[in-house]
């Protein structure tokens, strides 16, 4: 029986790879996609999700969510993902529109309808997640698991203290980590191990249109960013999906994670205490990636997606 998964995202180059990994893995059933403002504005993240779903052949309801953080001004990452969020790649226009209704209601309704069955995976700022928790606190019991690509227990990527998804909406991240569920935090310390190096990308060569029309141009754009020039682009978001796909791919350590929301220089920092007593731990923090097995899974999924693309 496939694992049901609901993905909240801000496509986004690595979000695009995460969606392909999810769609190309028969072990997963993507029951919903919700979008949030993050890498780029909500119109772009939503349109990118719709175009990617079409391109991949995903038949999934997509609901648009929050267009801005809970209290702060919007933070974007166009320098990393391009002004349109996909490195300037323009996919064929989406044939479907976003469904009626807000992403937050979609998250609550999906989890309510299938308690204990759906893995909630957040790979953008946590604004939709926080709003959903506030609207219906019982989702923390209904979600089968809650997995976040975000945070870091060493240093950030947007500044020395903070990773982008958490920094984009620290107040939302604090709500999410404090909601009462056990968060699996897939942060930069883990995702930095998932680099689309030249050696990895050589394996994409047989992926036809998927590689030529999407993977190659978006990864070329992504790789030029200063944070990726030395070791190659980190496919952050795919790691969060990989954890749901095969929990054995990521080693985790229990910890207490608190999100700084007041620091002048440290807002958005995920303060991670691996020495916290068990009763204070609210997260399992990913530390080590089985890189070889991860990329094998990714390639297998991408091969399935590529095989579905019409010539
Ligand atoms: O810091 C990496 C995260 O921020 C990824 O989710 C990327 O897509 C951006 O949203
Ligand atoms: Ca993302």
C-alpha cells in the first residue's frame, strides 16, 4: 500500500526535483500539493507547481496558500531560483488551475479525512503549516508524520544563523516546531550531503525530455549560485521526500529544537539541543544521508517520470 503524502512547497528548483521524486516513486501516493510564497511569490510558486504537475503527468489537486509570512515582510530567493522560480525555464502552460479553497483548509481537510495515514511534508516556509495548526490543532494527531526541509544545527544559508525556509517565516516555524507533533527536521546539515555533482548529473543523460527540458537547465542555473559553485547544487527538498520514501536513507537524532524569533542577528535560527532530556525533545534531526542509496532512489524515480513524458 503506497504511503499517502501531502507536499507543501514553494517551487523552486529543488522543490521541482522533490515533486518528481515523489511522483516517480510508486511507494508514495501524492494526495495533494499546496503552495506557499517563498523562493518566489505565490503566483509563481503556484503556477510552477501546476506546470510541473502537468509536465510530470501528476494528477493531483493543487491548492494555493499564504502569499506572505505571518507577520514579517516577504523574503524571496530569486537570486538562487531565478525570477520565475525555475531558473528562467518556462514549461508548457498548465492545463489545470489551482483548486478552489485555501491550502490551509486543504491540509486540515485531507488530514481530518484520513487520520494517521498522511505524511505531511513541508519544503517551503512554514506559513501554511502554522495557519493549519492554529485553525485545527488536532492535525498534529492526524498527520502520520510531519517532515520539514528546513533549519540547521550548525550554520544557515541565508545568513550565518538561519536557513531560508525558517528565516522566511520564523514565527510560523516556531508554531510548527512547538505544535506537539514530532517533527523530522531535514536541515542543511543533511541536505548539504545531497549534491547534484557532475558525476550524479552524468546519470541523468538517459532521461530524455525530463533532463533536456527541465533538469539540465534548472540545475545549471542553480549550480551557478555562489553557495553551490564549489561542491555542486544541494537538492534540499528531495531529501525530505526521500525520508518518507525510505526512512533508512536518513539517520536522525532526537533533539529539542526551538526557533529564535527575536534575535537581531539570529532570528530564524533553529536552536538544536541534542542533550535535551527525552521528555523535552520535539524533533528527530537528520544528520547522515546514505548518499549512494539516495541518488539511486532519485534516478529510479526520475527514470519512471521520464518514461511517462510524451515524445
Ligand atoms: O534552504 C533551502 C530551502 O529554501 C529549500 O526548500 C529551497 O527550495 C528554499 O525554499
Ligand atoms: Ca523549497
